[in-house]
C-alpha cells in the first residue's frame, strides 16, 4: 500500500472511530460503571470485533452476509437483541457509586467486558457493509491483499484504541462528580436508553439492493 493511500485511509479511520455509535456507547458505559482501567477492556473486545469484520470481508463471507437476506437478517437481529439487552441491563444497574470497582470484580470480569465489546462490533452488519464499501477503495489488486488487509486492520485498531480510550476516560472522569443515587440512576438510564436507541437504529438498517 502506497504511503499516500495509507495516509488517506488513516484519516478516514479517525472519522470512523470518532463517529458516535454502539462502540462509543459501550466504551463510555464501561468507563462509567468500572472506571478507566477495568472499563478499557471493553475496547479490546471492540477491536477484536473490528478484526472479525475485516476477516469476514477478506474471506468473502462479508459479501455473502451483505447479499444473503437470511444471513443478513440473522446477524442484524442478533445485534439488535444484544444491544437492547445491554440497554435493559444498564437501565436496571444499581444506583451506587462505582469508583471502588474492585468490589465489582467478581460480578463483571475483564473477560466478560472483552466479550461484550467483541459481540457489539462482530454482530453488526452495518460494519460489514461499511467495510465492504470503503476498504476496496484503498486496495491495490496488483499487490498482496493479505499485506494490505493487515495494514488496514492495524490502522483501524490503532485509531479505535486511542479514540475509545478517550471515551472511556471521559466517562470515568464523570464518576468523581457523581454523589447522589439520583445522579447515578439518571446516568445509568441515559446510557441504557442509548443502547436501546442504537439497537432500534440498527433494526432500521436494510441490506443494500
């Protein structure tokens, strides 16, 4: 991949990562509930989800999902159900300060946070269709596709790690300002509503003709 082409993709990847979506909501929700150190593990899962999407596209399975009504519907509604479920869980979260998140370690493990992030990005047909639409524009079919996919994957992962760190830290900083149960309950329900809204938005997404 030529440097000028990579530079254009690098710029596009920042826009992709910064755009608000289920991943950003998940990162902020984890930062709010578990603090930065523990909450950031959700981002590792989100990155693994991106790599899964790129792998699917690279193997040609992404095109199959995008063109198969049944495959698209299965992935889409599984993603919708998971986001709504996360919203309900966040809405019902206890209204207690989460600063001392070590006490919560046995309830939500780092592995569970990684898995949550992975499912959010892996079960997202919008991501598959987006990668199918954008990535080919930066590929040189005369060069090694494997090498180019590795560069693209590494670039997307880097920008997402940085951006989601910002989202997680921003939400974690909010923790110090939360004092009353009412404030915490309001924030939990706000994030819960955002998850449900993201799920409903995904439900309206249609497969390209």
